[in-house]
């Protein structure tokens, strides 16, 4: 599973990264977590507000920091969704 945190390093971006790492740890998942901080790279995801949470190349949240349980639910849903060609 690949997880990306989109954001330039603001407080909310750091909070989302911390929550995502905790969700992965609590669920015992194998995941690669990357921070995307370059604005040009962030713009490729077509979001208007950061932070953004991307799971397996799908933007699942943007413009807010979801609660830990919501992140866990999104991760579990991604596990049960067939991967699309990227």
C-alpha cells in the first residue's frame, strides 16, 4: 500500500502525517508513506486545499485532517478495493 501526504509542511500537513502513521501502525499494515511537498507535484493530484491524503494513487481526503478512525476506515477500504493500473 502506498500512502502520500500532500502538503508543504504546514501544521495540518504534519498532523495528517502523524495520524496516518499511527493508523498504519495500529492496523499493522505494510505501507510506504511518502510526503509530497513540492507544489508542482501536489498540483498533479488536482486538489484545491492541502493537506491531502492519497492512498494507492487515489485522493481520499483534501483540505482537512481526518480523525484517526476515519483514516483507519479509508485504509481498510483501500485494502478491499482492487488496484487499478497506474
